[in-house]
């Protein structure tokens, strides 16, 4: 990774953290339509993976992958409008977190049902292969999600068809309040269905980026899919309404010391590539203005209520 890439990746990770912090404030003030799902401590697995892609590639994020969306050009303002259910937001107030997309912008909308995105992405990757296009699809899956039938079938199909699909496994220690060992035997990498499998320190942005770049090269050479398992940790509860009372505080403390953001900053400093010290304040000011704008945006127009819905 060169200096300009490192600076851009660092900014994306910081923007992710600060955008989520701003969302938490909006949640606590009672402005959001639902809960807020943080990726605190997992910014490297969302940002450094998406950062390794080309413009022509597609992503299919899950709820904890806001960072990948910001990397791909979604604006924090769109995110705020969406969480606040505003009529001018990406879904016009029909949905209230990151469930929106658009193929033209390389974004396959998240699906809440865990695992369900894997067969969808395998289908998109099959179309790419049939059209002989040089691009890949990337999606993410959690510990719990990797125990579903949809995950297993979708990845198995991608393996048998050698599809250009990168599945990023976020092994973050929890599936809501269930520890993975109560749901599955063995590590996440054991569920690869025979795909090329890379296991990395998911809190080391540099390592994640290098592995995601390798995964992309493997997929473009026709040897996909790749299961890229990132070992990380969910530093917050499942969402803001979850107080994490089932988590051992000592475990949290140990993982907080491996926070990917200061680790990446330390690595950058060691290269002599110091991030701009004014960057956090600059991003905070931008996010405050974006949030203010979203708060002032109108609710959905009631006359549009039936637009975009199916009827029998
Ligand atoms: C098929 C299915 N079962 C249950 C749920 C409810 N649910 C949403 S998130 C979640 C836990 C997910 O854990 P994991 O896959 O490890 O992802 P993480 O939240 O740790 O990122 C559950 C059980 C769901 N969305 N879909
Ligand atoms: Mg998990």
C-alpha cells in the first residue's frame, strides 16, 4: 500500500467511526426510526476489503458494513436521511438503516435474512462469468450467518462454478448474544465449502487490504471464489439497544487494545505517513452539518405511500 492509498483508507475508517458515532447521538436523541448497528472495532474488515476493489466491482454489504458503503461513495448525508426515515433519503422513508443499493453504483442492497445474500451474489457472479467480464462481487457474512443453509448452498455453488465471488467472513466473537461455539463446531474457516480460504488478523487494516487484493486477483484469474476470514471482535452490543451484559468486561478490554484505527495510525506513522491532525475535526464538522441537514429534511409525502410497493 502506498502513501496516498494509506491516507485514503485511514480517512475511510475514521469517517466510518465518526458517522456511526453521529448516528448513535441521533438514536439517543430519539431521531432515528430504529436501532443503530455499529461496526466499532471492525472498521478494517469493512473498509480495507472494499478498498481493495476496482470501480467496476460490486459489493453487497450486511448491516455492519457501513464502512464498505462509504468507501464505495455512499455519502454520510444519505445514511442520515435513511436512518431518520426522511422522504428525500435513498428509500424515501420506506426503510430505516443501510438497506438500499443500486447496481449502477455497484451496490447490491443488503438482505436482512442471514446468508441470503450469498446465493444472490453467486448469481451475480455467474452473470459476470457468463458475460466474460473482468470484475468481482464482494459480500460479508458473520459467525452466525455462516451457519445457515443459504450460506452453505450459495458458497458451494460458487465453488463448483469457480465464480468471481469474495465472501468476507467477519469472525467477531458473537452472533447477537450467542458465542459461536454454541452454534457451530470449529473455526469459521472450516465452513469454506472448498473455496480458497485466507485467514487474517481482521484488526490489521494493512493485512486485510493485502489479502483482499490477493482474493480479487484469484477471482479475476478464474479461480474464485475466495473465503476471506477476518478474525476480529464486536466491541459494541448487537446494536445500540443491546447493553452487552453477557460479555466479559476483561474480554472487551483486551480487544479494545487491538482497535484497528490506532493500530493503522501507528503503522502509518512508522512509515513516516502521518495523517493530518486536523482530519477528525474536519470530518466531525462535515458530519454535524450533514446531520443537521437531514434533521431539517421533510418526512415522506403521504400521497406517495403506495409508490414502490407491490399489490396482488
Ligand atoms: C436467517 C436469520 N436468522 C436470524 C436472524 C436474526 N439475526 C439478525 S443478526 C443476528 C446475529 C448475527 O450474528 P453474526 O452472523 O455473527 O453477525 P454479527 O452481528 O456478529 O456481525 C441474528 C440472529 C436473521 N436476520 N436471519
Ligand atoms: Mg458475529
